[in-house]
C-alpha cells in the first residue's frame, strides 16, 4: 500500500484501479502492472 501511495500523481488512475479493483494486492501484481505501464509509455 505504501508503494502505491508513493507513486507520482500521474499514476492516480492506475493506483485507484489497483486499490479498488481487487480484494488483495501482492507486490508481484503491483510490480507487474507498473512495468507494463512503463513499457506502454515508451
């Protein structure tokens, strides 16, 4: 949760989707989504 809250404001919609769209969050889920989002932005 701290990792998600420390993301810059440009990740707001991404953060809300992960937090409210799931019952459980694992570090692997967050890391995988961040890496895929980064790849899409490049």
